[in-house]
């Protein structure tokens, strides 16, 4: 689309975006090929070998049960990233559907839906998820479900805003008057615009969801030990922080780097498409 | 203006009611568990006597129909009475009252720290857009914002508690105990604060009236304060409001790591112990606080902007 | 006598992506003491850029060449500090778009008052009349006063026409020599147009200042200007007294402009002004001009004085 390409200039300003994309792609590759990259069995205990500092044998040392931290991080990457992606995609789909529906229908239904969104927004995310887990079994699926239940609202808001604009905009009628079909306008202008806004939101969301998942598994939710979720690993390492800090620090850095690379994409995208960043020409 | 406040208050009441109800039903989906949970806590899981569970069901009206229980409970909430904690065997409200000031202190300190760094940094970044300071601060805040709270907390503990021994690792015993938890909380917010402040300021700086102010030849200080900053003030208010929201959620983590005796760690305990009344009390009060603060922020925002204050609103 | 403002061979371009786009092309003008010069032309021809150039308020990506003299003093080479003493005091602006040119969070009274009080060279003691009183007087004169209450009102509480008059007050309070008025009637309803014109006329009589009246509204230009300059595509095509230019237009563009007025038959000209990035060489009006000849496409039109004081830039006027 001509409009879209005019917005996107690859130059020094996009360093962040390109860096983020590269790093994220690298992390994704590592995650996918993690079984091949693991040096030890992530769940196999090896007590004589416990609490060893990082070495050429164990890149990130071993934990209290003698398990190789490096391999556990790799194993955990699949859980962490997989969860984050699933959450983002599902909450995006759910939220967008509800938002579009609400915006298009308008009237009473719209008002009720938006009130419901307000109610969900009143809960801080972690508090909501904690409350939900009381009646859900403690496994990764519950965690995914709980986060989706609160995360859909941010997509609903955007989608509903777009739907309202589509409903109200005057030049649809004008364009119809000069011959363009209503569906044509819908597909050529509005849907791409809405889709791009949702996609940007998703890219910005992945980073925070990764952090939320790690925080929640740190608190003991989601998949249980011995399954190596990064947050759980960090929690397990707390007791050994004095003499074996690598048990917590290594997975912590994994979380930080992953979140960082996706945040770079989100930030970079937002900057690249932000009209404020472009130079303005004034000819009057 | 008054109309605006009243309207928002009504919406807030609706939200509060809905939040309480949702919480109640989330937590009470399996009523049978409540009695079992109580007995578990009382006896340590060793003596799960059927008869005991029956008696407890009767004692706490747990065998009455759901809507009756709900109604009684709702009345309780109205009177700020959340019942007795299963774990501590004390009124929930008493425990919450004891811990609330601690969370408040921690939160306010963190907000203050974050604002102290974030607001000036954001403003300066906007004034020197695309120059060295701007790029550096944006990259730095991006990095810091990606570090999860528990990691930064642990790192801070390692460096400042264990190695340097400047601050205690946990608890609330000394005056310096608040430093590490507050800094950890603040670090999580400073990225967003700076970015929003920067964006808000940039929005103001490119407005027409800024050019007009320059055309009038007024002093640069007046331009920055009376024109730029005054118009960016609503952004600052929004930013602070957002931070407070972050604190309420983030405090659960930070308080757990630092064993800070506040509402967040209380909530976490309640989840682990399946202490239903405590869980309800904490969730509802935290959410109420969040809603009330958001309302306050919106009202202040509206009051600051003459366009809302003097028109219908 | 030294003109208040002399613009000589002014060129303004803007850095866009990786090139410089030329907007203002060798523009020369002058405004004498107490004289109102109407700068007219269609939207987008560069009039406001010219005004901004005089006020040195162009955006950072602008490239300026040429000379602008105020009472003989060259403005462009001046330091920012030195120019600031002139700008807002001797050379002031009445901007367009009242809805966005006023600070929404400051009372209109303060916004006028600060034109004097917040300048670095302000001295409270040197004031014969307190500034606040002066503001009220001006509001009074511009029929902007409900028993003194307007001072404390915010822009959102006033109508568009009232906001426009606030902007004019900001220009009036400084006793400036030169006022650059940018599109005073653009944001105002047709019915209120006459009111704004009245106010400006009053100001001209009361304050005896020179004005650059930038407008696309020919009626306004006729009502207020002593002399008129016609601009097209970043170039001046014709200058002269108001009567000369509007009643006996020599340049084809001016003639087309006037005949396009509703009262003259609404003969709309074909085509659009070309984009600044794709400007034709030689005469910029060649593609729309009914009298275009070979010479128009090959050489830049020169200036001809068709009657005393009446200058035209057109090949067709050679010798006629």
C-alpha cells in the first residue's frame, strides 16, 4: 500500500527496530532448536555436582540439585516464549473481536461492553491473575487462561475505537457518492489501519507478557517444579543467593534479554510509524 | 466540573460493586473447599475430620445457598468487614489495616523516586530532541524497563546488601530498609515515566502557540514554564497516576522478595494458603485503591485543563 | 526615506529527506512608513513563509538566503539575542488560526499582558500606565470587553471572532513599527469578516504602523491595503497600489485571480498550482496561462514598470 511504504524509511532512526528484530529472531531460533543446544538433561538431578560455579562443563553452573542451569534455561525458553506468544495471540484475537463487535453495533450494547472493559481495567494485572488462580489448577494452561482474561481489554479498546471511527467517518459517504464501494473502502483503508494498530500493540505487548509470566511463575503459579520455567528457577535460587547467585541471575538475565529484544521491536515500530519523528514541511 | 465528578463517582461505584462481585465468585467457585481449607490450616492437614468440616460449614454459613452467602458477604464489605482469616484466625480488616501503611509508604517513596528522575529526564529529552541526551536516555530506560522487578531486586540485594552491606536484605527493621525495595519498584517505572513525559512535552512543543510565544519575544524561562510546562502538566498527572497503578501490582513481587510487611506480601500469602477471606479482602482493597486513585487522577487532570473545567466536561 | 521593511532577493528552501526544496524564489518587497502592503495569493503559494521569514520563525530545516532590512538594519545576520529585542517589540506578528495560536491554559488577558511584561527588557517602573490597564483599554477599543471580565477568561470560553481580536490585541499593545498580519479572516465566519476588517482598520488609524497583510481574501486586501503584492508559487508576479493591481491587473495570474471572484463571474482558472518539488523552469505560471508563448518557457520573466509604481513580472508586458 502506497500509504504504508511512505511511512517507513529505513535509516539510522530505525536502528532500534532492526536490532530488536535481529535479536528476537536469534532468540526464537535458539528456542526452537533448544533440544539440540542443551548440553545436559535439564531435569536430571546430579547431587554430587550441586552448586558448582559456571565452568566449561556447565556454562551457567549447576543448581541445588546438581542440574545444569544452562540446559534448564534452554528448556525453559520454550515454555516462556511459547506461553507469551499464545497469550498475546489469543488475547489479541479475543479483544479485537469483542472490540470490533462493540464498536460496530454501537448504542446500548457498546456502552455495556465498554463498562465491562472498565471493570476489568480496574484490576491490576497481577492481582487479577492471583485471584483467578484460586479456583484453577496450578498448571501452565491456567496461567495462560488467567492472563488472557485480563489482557484482552487493551486490544478491545483499540479495536472498538477503530470501529467507531469507521462507523462515523463522513467521507465514507462522500467516497460512496463518487463511486467507491463501501466494502472497497473498508478493505483498502480501514482494515489495514486497524490491523497495523493491533500488530503494533501486540509487538509492544510481548515484552510485558514475558515479564508478567516470569513474575507469576516466580510467585509459584503456572507450571510447577521440576519443570524449568524461568521465573520458577529464579525463585528456587533465592535461598542460595549468597554463595550461588548464578542460579537466579542466569535465568533472570535470560528473561531480561528476551524482554528487551521484543521491547526494542515494540519501541522501534512505534517510533518508525510515529508522525512526530518525521520532518515536517510547511508551505504556507 | 461538578457534573463531571459526580458522573465519574457513579461509574466508580458501579465498578467497585462489579469488582467485588467478580472477586467473590472467582474465589468462591468451589465452596466445599473453604471448609476443607480452614480445617487444613487448623490441623496442619493431619486430622481431616469429616465431622469437623461439617461443623465448620455450619458455623460459617458455608452450607447456605450461594446467593445468601453472597448477600451476607456484600453487606460485610459495605461495613468494611471481610470476616476472619482462615490462616491467622484474626479479622481480616485488622491485618490489612496494620499492613496498609507499610505498602503506602513504600509506594509513595517509589513514586517519588521515579518522578524525581523520570520527569526531568523526559522534559530534557524533549527539549534536546534527537541529540545525545535524548538517545542515551531512551536507550538506557529501554534497557532498565526490560529488567524484571525480581531480577533487579535480587541484583540490588547481592550488591548492596550482601557485598557492600549498606542495607538489610529484608524486613522493615531499620530506617534504611525501605531503600532497596523502593529503588526496585522505582526502576520498573522510570522507563515509562520518562517516555510518557517526553512524549507529552514533545506534543506541547510542536503546538502553534509555542511559536507564537517565541514571536512575542518573551523570556525563554517564561516560555518554558508558563507555556510549555503548564501545558505538559496534565501529562505529568497521567504519568503519576499510571505509576501508582504499577505499584499496586508490582508491590506483590517486591514485598515478597524483600519480606516487606505490606498488602502485597499479604496477598501472596493468602494465595499460597488458600486463605479465602484474606484473599478477597486484599484483592478488593487493592482494586478499590487503584480505582479511587485513577478517579482522583482523572479529576485532577480535568481540573488542570480549562477546556474541561469551564465547559460542560 | 528609508522603508520600514525591505526584502531583497529572498530565497527560502526546506530540507526534505535528502534534498532542499525551493519555496520562495528571489522575492523582493518593501513597505514604507505607515503603509499597509497586502500580500495576496492562493493558499500554498508561500505568503506565510515570507511572513515567517521576516519574523525569523521558520522551522529548523529551513534554508534562507537574501536580505531582509528593517529600517536599514539587516535582520538575517543578527544574533538571536539581538533580534529578540526587535521581535515582539518593533516587529510583531498577528498569527493565523486563533484556535491553536492561543495557549489554552492561560487567560487571554495574561497572554496579551505578557507581550510586554515577560520580555527581558521590561521595566515596571518605566511604565506610565500600568500594563494591565493598557490591556483593558485595548480590549475596550476592540469591543472585546464585558465590563472588564474578558481578561480572566480562557480561550476555550471565547468565540473564534473574539479570539481573533485577542490576537490582534497582542499586536496592538506593543506599539510596533511593523505588524505581520497572517490571514486575519481565514478562521472567521463570513458574517464576522467585516468586523475583523473594521478592527484592523481602526488599529491602522490609531497606531500608525506599517503592516504586511497576508491574505487570500481579495476583499480584505482591497479594504485595508495601500499597496498590494501578488504572489504565485513562491514568486512575486505583480506589485502596485491597491487600485492599480486590483482594477487594472497586468499579470495574467492576477487577472485570472480577480475574474475568479464570485462578483466578477466566478471564472475559475484551469489546473492547480504546481508542487514545489516539480516547479517548471522559467515562468511558473506557464501551464495555466492563456497567453503563454515560447519565451515564457525558456526565460525567466523580467520586471517591467507598466505605470509609475506598478511593476509586473511577465514577458507579455514587454514594451506594451
